[in-house]
C-alpha cells in the first residue's frame, strides 16, 4: 500500500499538472459589446466608382482590425470564425452606409468571390 504522504504528493502534483495543461476558459463578448471602428468617408464622393472603391478599402481595413482576434495565428489560412467575422462586418458597414453604388460594388465583389471559390 502507498503511504498517505506519497499519495498526497501524487494527487497534488496531478492537480498542478491539470492547471497547467487545461485550456483557459474565455468568454466571448456579447453582441452588444462587439468592437467597432469608425470609418470616415465625408471626404469621398459616393456617386463615383473611385469614391466607392476607396470607402470599401477603408471598410475592409476596419473589418480586419475588428476581427483581428479571430485572425490566423501561425498559419496564413484564415479560420472560419475570421471569415465569418469579416463578412459580417463588411455587410453591416455597407448596409449602414446605405449607398446604392457601394451596395452594388459590394455585391459585385461577393459574386466574384463566390465564383472563384466554386471553381476551385
């Protein structure tokens, strides 16, 4: 039989090992606390393709900043969470701006992306 002192040491060592090996529990932010980035566009003419392209680039940069917590780490391949976050941020921003030309530009890019993905 194992002496109680040795058994206590084994249990203690096991408990410490579990603390180091167990994954940390994190809590996702609620939808109400989702991070945001302000995108300024008062300097752009959204009636021109150039203005819309510039705004869309700014929105993409902001989406990348907002979704960086889901970004690839140790790999160049984006996770499903990162893609989903980016897509949601882009579509929400385009809806919020409510510019017909920006919406058309966004839809055009999404259609091209879907075609490229389907052809792979």
